[in-house]
C-alpha cells in the first residue's frame, strides 16, 4: 500500500491528495549479490583450487629453513641450488609469506584427548590447568607465526592475445555460469596432469636445496581460504573439517 499526501485545509479539515511514491527501495535478498560472487574461486576439489575462468591452482606449504644457522659453505650451496632451480622454471609461480596468530588448537586437542584416558587424578588436574594457561597465554600475548606457500598455476590457453580492455571486461564478468562449470569439469583432468608435473618439478628442485614441502589437501585449502577471507570470524568460529563448515553454511541459509 502506497502512502498518500495529507494536507490541512483553511477550515481545519484534512484533505487527502495524490499518492506519494516511496523513494526507498526494498532490499532484495539474493544469493547473486553475496560476497562470494566477487571471489575468483569457483570450487575446491581433489586438492585443487578451480577458478571461474577455468584455471587451476595448487598450493604447496613450505617448511622454513634457518639459513643463518648454516655454515658459509652451506649457505653458498643453498644460494647456488636455488638459483639453478629458478632457471629451470618455464612457468610462473607465486611465493606467499603470511603472518597469522599462532594456532595451537591441534596441540591442545591432543592434550584434551589424553585427559580422557588419564587415570591419575593429579596428572589430570595439572594437564587441565596447563591447557587453560596456554589458551590464556596465546590470547593475551598475541603470538604470531609465519607460513610459507608456493602457488602453482595452470591456466587455459588463449588463442588470441587479449588487451587491457578485454581483460577488464573479463574482470567485470564475475558471474559463474553453467557453460563455465561444464568447461572446467571437461578440462579438469587434462590440466591436473600438467599441474602434477609442475608440482613434481618444484618439489624435486627445492628438496635438492634442503627445503621440504607438501601439497595442501582439500580440507587444508578450505580452511586456509576461510581464514584469509574471514580473518576476524575465523578466530572465534573455527572448524575442524569441511563437514563442519558445510553444516555452518547450511545453517545460514
């Protein structure tokens, strides 16, 4: 029902005039307007990140190497080996260093599991006190940790060289369509083989330098991107697996 304009006449009586158009638009709740629409990620499966444009991404979590503790001869060998590794690359990679708050949840979970099987009441009480102390220490001290990642890409080949305007128009076309999804699934296995070959090349090259790593699995990738895009919420609402995340997502809808 649209509102009407009411005026007061000279004789003091109310006079109803034309209807007034409501200038406040009603908010439409649509999934197309959600933040996920603007993310380049379409889905995550088989330890691989699938982008909306058809590209694939694998994430390697790299273990740190204390370079300063090495001797001068070892440092020169590491530098020479890393230089040789970079010269063997025929495709681009992205190296990411991410600083986050220290996560000791797996460690505390293992202690809580030990409490259940502990028969000594004194040891059980001391372990519980230690868990409470560690939780307060991490919360108050705000201890940070650094994680190192290598992102390995595989993109769909383009026959025509795209200019700046075309790339900008592609960026505006952010919606995921049925045709894009079918193309991703059709080319997934072919591109996955290329991705595995690139991962093997990177792992063998860096392991010769003494740097170890592992390919992040699906659960780890989901948790990684969840913490990246939800830095504040992820500190309060944590999940242990993809099943927990799907349950929370279903509750929102």
